[in-house]
C-alpha cells in the first residue's frame, strides 16, 4: 500500500476510493481479529457464554468498560491485559483507517517540512 510522493500528482478520486477500501478492509480485519481474541478470552477465562463474551469484548474494545463482574483471578488478568491491548488497538485501527484521508489532505495542501514555521 504505497502512497504517492509529494512531488507526484494527487491520485484520482476513484483510485482514492479504492485505496480507502483497502485500508478500510485492513482496519475491519484488525477489528474482527481483536474482537475474536476478546471473545475467546472471555469465553475461556471468565466462563461467559458466547454472546456475553462477544458483548464484553466489544465493550472493552470501544472503551465503554466491562459489563460483567469478573470473579476469577485469571479472568481479571485477561481482562486487564485485553484492556491494555484494546487501547493500543483502538489507536492503531484509527490511524490505519484515517491515513489515506490525512495523506490526501496534506498532499493537496502541499505541506512540507520546510513550510512549517518553528
């Protein structure tokens, strides 16, 4: 997924939409992967059923917080590490999704290092 150099012309809008689709699919893959890890973890460590595990994973990934009180030490440890992972995953997925938009905007504006006042 190579982006054009600042000396090259801005890609056409249809090519930009295709690029957004690729980055969007990659971001969707990261979301599905992350929800899958959380669902399996809550199912295994907390003993929740599949729907509750999925719900809990989605709530933690979006930063909404836990919905079930965890009682076992292993479930609490998994939830803690999954919450740390979720913070990083959220920022990474957001960066992946918005990278082509920001690149196109900066490319159109011709922002270069020497144009930025100190």
